[in-house]
C-alpha cells in the first residue's frame, strides 16, 4: 500500500530515472500511451454496469454480509448487528458507522446487508465514477505519439532563442538514489541479529558478546 498515486508511478519508472531528461520524458509518454490504450480497450469490452474490480468487490462483500442481522428503524435508517457490534446505516445520507461507505462511496458490508433485505439496489448506492460509462470516458482520449525531432515545426522565435544553463556553482557530490519517504511512512531500522535490538546491526553492536545470547 502506498501513500499516494505518485509512489506507484515511481515504482514503474525506477529503471528509467537515470536516463537524460529528454529520454525520460519519452519513456513516460510511451508508458502512458500504452496504459491508455490497454485500459480503453478493456473498458470498451466491459458489459457489466460497474467496472470489473467494483463488481468483484461487491460480490465478495455480499458473501460476508449474509452473516449479519438488520433491524429497521425507519424507511432510511437501519441498525446492522455485526458480531458484537452495532452499525448505524442511513441510506438517505449515504453513511455507515464504519465510515467505509463515506470514504469509498461504495456500499460496505453493512450497507449490502441492508440492500439484501430491503428493496434498495446496490448499484444505486455506488458513485457514478465507478460506472462503466465513466470508466470508458476516463480513457476515451488517446495520447498521440511524438514524431522524430527532424519533422517538428518549430516557430522561429523558439528556434533562434539562445537558452543557456543557469550560471551557478554546483557542489560535486554523489547523487541521491533513494527517494525521500513521506511523513506518514514508517522508516525501517536495522536490527541486531545477536541481541534482537533495533538501531544497529551485528557488526556495529556495542554490547559484550555473551556465551548464550538471547533467542
């Protein structure tokens, strides 16, 4: 699980990050062009009301929802008993006490249990952005290929412009290879294999070597 979508994109581009900037941008363009084409074809062949991932998720949640009990309070409010906990579901406000319904804009287990025992439709409680139409509309546009630079039509004010690098002094140092983690990530620390302590390893351990180290 990553903290944002840019982390997933960085993983895909990890092998091309060392390329010159023009070659790197070209690789990004080709990657996005391929992604849009694949997803557009997949969306065009979809026959379900929602995207396949959402359909599968709803089916999995329906199986678990069958083990719960629903107590009706009024036309829109229900109490769902899940094990030893109660969850209030409001169909009119699209809310559930577990908060998954509000965060994902998809019916959670408790909402699906209400749907199963009432005339409500699960699809009507899903965000339109999960629908097949919106999925197809997202990838409707195509990313056009970029021709060779020799065929570019460059305006004269651009081609004659003398662009020079900034006049700054750079410090000679080794470039950073590893990314900077986000504030919500937990940093991994080294662990001593001899004494099972964090913050150092077996080589840098300052503890005296015992005849019978802890296991």
